[in-house]
C-alpha cells in the first residue's frame, strides 16, 4: 500500500482509508488483467510464432506496470519438445499477479458482509505459487486465464468478480453525484471533464431503454482523472478512461473482438491512436478470455478535450447488446452488412436496442410472412427478397422506426404496422421494377413481330429486297436491346431480387425475339420473285399470328402488373383472355405451319429458295411455341403466387 494508506491506517481512520484502498485495488485490477493478457499472448506466440509479435507495451503502460523488460516476453516465448512453455520472467509475472489480487481483496476485507470470506476461499483454492524456473505447462495458463464459468473457477473469473465488487463499493462511498456519475476525490479541474463525459452518456442513454448499464464512477488518482463505465452486464466489458493534461487514454475490455473493432470505428471524426490493435486481432486470445484495446486522444486545448469526452460518452450505449443485435441482423443480411447497419445506427443516434425491444428478428419474420407471403421462404435472406440496396435501406428504416416509436411511447402495434407498410412499399416497388423489365422486353418482341409481318406483306407486292434488308437491320437492333434486358434481369437475380420467375420469364421470351430476328434475316435471303405468291401467303398467315400473339403477351404482362388478391374481377378476366388468345395463336400456328409445308411440296422453286422459306416458317413456329410457354408461365405465377398470397 502507499505511504498515505499507512498514515491513515496508523491514525485509525479506517473510513478515510477505504476510498484510497479502492483506488489502489482498481489500479491493481488493471495490472492483473495486463498480466493475464501477457501470459496468454506469450503462449499464443509460442504455439504460432509471428515474424513481428506484439509487445503489449501500450497495454503495459495503460495498466501502470513499469517493468519495460516485459515488452520482450512475448517475442522470446517458446515451446520445448516436451510441449512445455518457456516464458521469460514467468516467476516474476506470477508473483506480481498474486500480489495484485491480494491488493484487490484489501478493501473488500474491510466490509463485514461475508463477501471477503468467499473471495478468500476461492483465492485459497486458485492460488498459484511462482515456479523455480520459467517453464510452465500450457494447462496452467489456460486454467488461470479462462473466462468461461462453464469450465469452473479461475483466477481470471476471480479478478472479474472482485472488480464488480469494487465498483459496487466505489458507488456506495461516492461523495458526490455529477449528472449521474458517482465520484469522490475530484479536483475542481476534474469536474468540467466529468460533466462533459456525462453529457454524452445522458444524451444517448435513453437508447438502451430498460437495459441495465452505463453506470459511471470517477475519481482522481495520482496526477490523473479516472473515469470508469460498466457499459453493460457482460463480465469483461468495461471502459476505463485516464485523463491527464489534454490527453485521454481509453482502455476498453471486451469478450468480443469484433465489438472492439466496431468501437474503434465510431471515432472517425477524432484522431484516436489505437495501439497494437491489428496485432491484438491477429493474436486473438482463446475463447473466454477478454480482449483489450488501448487508444489515446490528444486534444489541442481544454475545449477539444471536453468535446471528445462528450462524444466518447455518447457512443457507449451502442455497445450494449451489440453482439446480440449483430446476430439477429445476420438472419437477413450478410455478416459485413450487419455490422455496417449497426455502425449506421450508431452514427445516426438511433441504435439497435429499440429493434431488439420491439421483437428483433421475430418482428421481421412475422412482417415477412404477412407482407411477402408467397414470395418469402424460410432460410431466404432479406437481400434475396428485396435486393442488397433495398434491404439495407429497409433495415435502416426498421432500426430508426423502432427506436423513435418506442421513445415516443407509441404502442408496439403502431411500430409493427409502420414496418409492415414500409415493407409492402419495397415489395411492390421491387415487383414493379421487374415488371418493367418484362414489359419492355415484350415491347421489343412486338416491334420485331410487327416489322416482320410488314416485310412479308411487302415481299408479296414488290420484288425490291430493300425493305426486307432494312427490317432485318431493325430486328437485329431490337433483339440486341432485348438481350440487354435479359442481362439486366439476370443481374437483378444475382443481387438477390425475388426474380427467379421474372428472370426465367424474360429468358424464355428472349427465345421468341431470337426466332423472330432469325426469321427476319432468312426473309432477306428469299428470292425476289412475286410469283411465289402461295409461299409468301402462307408466311404472311404465320407472321400475322405471331404479331397478334406478341401483342396479347405484352397486354398480359401489363395487366398482371396490377393484379393482386383483391383485384377487380374484370382485371383478372382481361388477363386470362390474353393468355387464352396466346394459346389459340400457338394452336393456329401449328396449322399454318402445315400450310407452309403443303405450299413447299407443291412449289416449283429451286432448292435454295425452298430451304429459306422452310427456315423462315420454322423460326415463326418455334417463336409461337416459346410464346405459349411464356403465357403459361405467367399464368401459373399469377394464379399460384399472387392470387393465392
């Protein structure tokens, strides 16, 4: 203990001694956690040697350990052939660790509630005697550093529980309350800094709703202000801030490395120097052991320091239940997208706790089942249903709406209805976009079919091949534009749109465009001989049928756009009429194809001319077959997916 502690103890003023003992114990807690990290990281280096191992110097300095020689401990750690670990200064580290735990117990022993006896009992069973050499079994390190209660008690768990007990004691003996911060021993210069930090904490604290956490304590220790926030209820999730001159040093511990990285990402507007962050990530300690992140912000002046502390305080609420929110969102978007959504929610001060309180993933699942029934299937992500960008926009709406609605005290049914209504807009918008693609594609098919019919009609009237050549050029241009729409539909499907049906529909319809464009080309190869009246006449019948059929297909697509379960009977009747006419076109096209074959058998034209007539007719007949497939495909979708929803 410090000299001041000895003096106070000698005077018998134990009530004055307790705050000093707690300060000393909290400082010992920082050092103990550093020693745990040092041992675990040294073992990891011995198991998986890195070319540039971490030094943990930043962690050492932040904890108050002054022995610089420990900065080489990780680098020099090794494993011998027998599987034992050689860790330099091991005996000194273990002896120091036990001393720090004893210091942590000192203030607890002053209370008469029996708590100290339980801690002493645990320590007696867990105490580690420093070995005579620097060789140690890996099981000893693992047992000491384990943070999992399922594996049994450990020194690490003992330190975490002592830390909680010290925080409770500190709160009880606080001599003043600064805007919710329990403080003692502050100087006049400390108080504006504490108030700045608490302005940030209190501004965003409502975003945690009824979740416990964000308890803050402050004291003056040595030459620096010490702020501590418990954040949430996780054992090893604690934030300590040391403020000295115009520098704020942040030490944050967490069991989730991803959350530490997320925490660091929140300070883009400030130049915070995070020490060894990447190295700590690359040498992540084993499950159950906390991770430690150290950052420093050097302000230009006192006002800048207060602004940083206020912002820092306002960010803590976004760490509460962060991992649970991330897991819930991952049911609907990719892992990286879930973290970006949480970052957006923090940057826009709406957070994720409202979403969790309103039902989390269950809220979204119920919404999807109600709004997107028939389109949404279990296991499907929201990106699959809406597409990546719309899914991102919709989830941002959900996060904001849940928070704002619950903060206003609105009934949860109001929040749920708003979320359902918004999803309905996205589903309809996505469908309309897909219908636009199918409709535009159908319009190009109509253009090709009409041009082909006109070209056949003119071929009967004039031997001039120019109109047929020009029609083939236009048909090729329209067919290329139709191909581009097919690619667009495929891209929508790759982006996760609910477009399996639409993509399949447009791909099948593109067979119509291909066959009609081929027919337009073959038409340019026919002889300039008006005497072949019967052959041209049979082609005219086929081409007219295709023109009529493609027009009905375009009409069916446009009518289907507006169909839903409660649509007017007349709209459904118009849609089915178009489908029935397409079916008749295909049947009549088969008959017309036989007419072409009969005309070919009776024609006196040469073989080349007969071949081109036959190929043109075959293209038209196959286009009619594809047209029928499109019509039936569209009908099945409307009847089974739309009207049954």
